[in-house]
């Protein structure tokens, strides 16, 4: 081992954390429920990509002659409208799939953004300590006290909602959770021998935070990120339902469900189809997140 390389001396602990992450993933993958949930969600995502290319229907083109068609397995249904049409004759299956694609894209991008922002603030606060830590944590407390819906109404209500502004609102509202967790991990890690060894050998604070402490964040927070994707998808649907989400004609879960509530008695499928698809996609994500959390707990308790 070179006496002049801080990475060679200090990489032991981060390498172990990478190993823990891989073991958690392998442990979770052993479960049949994980394989089923992951496979089902992959199928849904593939449908959102390829179904609009092969189904001879339109998610946005209006055709009032075909309005309120029921699903094909009910009397009056007509192919290719597998799950019927809405009040303007648009294909409900394609609209729901595009809604899922939009919700998932916003959820993933939002979680990546809040993960990066929150972890950067939390690691810096925990590593620096003192007044820097106090100021950043009080800022975190203030942000956590503002409900997501109130923040969204305030920001999105004053401007035309776009995917960018919705993602920005979700990141702004949710980064404190990641900051809190990453700060706690950093406070524990900065006292360990591999960090001290890196300092002695001349590693900069930035290099220590990025190269040695940051990799330790993933095991305790990875499953939270999976669950947060589902949570962000719910918020995206809520924004659309109350009229501050992505604006028509782009389909979203919230706008489809909202538009169908006045036709529940004679065209229930307008609300039920996107609602069921949303529940199934969120259920698969929550199941994967829960199984990852269970696997992490088993690993930390010494199970294999």
C-alpha cells in the first residue's frame, strides 16, 4: 500500500459500503415478490414507450363519433380502443400510458434532483459542523415546515405549470429529507479512521466528502429514493387533478381522472382505468422499496 495515496488508505470503508449496497440488491432480488414487482413495472414502462407506436388510435386527436366507448370486453366496445374512450373520443388506454410516462419521468428526475441537492447540503453541513451546520439545518427545518401542496399552489399558481416548474417545486419541497439523512451519516463517518487517514495524507475536504463520505449515503437512503419516486408520482397526479399540473392537451393522470369525475355514472372507465393503472404502478414501486428496506435491515442485523 502506497504511503502517499490517501485513496488507497481510505478506500476500505467506502468499498465496504459499495459491498453493502450490492448485497442489499442481491438479497432483495432473491425474493419472488421483488422479481414480480420489478418485471411488472418494466412491462408498464415498455408499454408507455411502444404502445403508442403500434396501436392505431390517438391519445390527443378528438373524434366525437367515438366518444364514451366502453372497454372492448363490454358491450359496445370497439377495437382498437382497448379500455374505451373519453368524452372527446380519445383513446383512454393510450392517454393513461402517456400519463404514466409523464408521471414516472417527473418522479425520477425530481428524486435525482432532491437526492443530489439534499445529500450535498447534508454532507457539507455534517462535515463542516459548527455554525455552518447550524445555519443549514435551520434552513432545512424551515423548508420541512412548508407543506408540498401549499408550496405548489403558491409557485405554480403564479405561472403556467410546465414539467420544469413542477420538477423544481418537488425538488424544493422534498430535499430536506435527504439532507437530514446524509448529515446523520456524515456525522458518524467523519470521526472514523479512514477519514482521518485521508486528512493526514493530504486529501482535500472536497475530495474526502465526494470520494469517501458520499458513497456511504446510498445504503441507508437508496430505498427511500425508490419510495419517493412513487410519492412524486402521486403529487404529480394531485397537481393535475386540482389544475396546477401539466396543462392539456398533454395527458396526465390527474387531468384524466378529474375530467372523468362528472361522468362516473355513465362512463366510469374514464376515471377507473387511469386510477387502476396509477395504483398498480405505485404498488409495484412501493413493494420494491419495502423489499429493499427489509433486505437492508437483514444485512445490518447480520443476515445473509
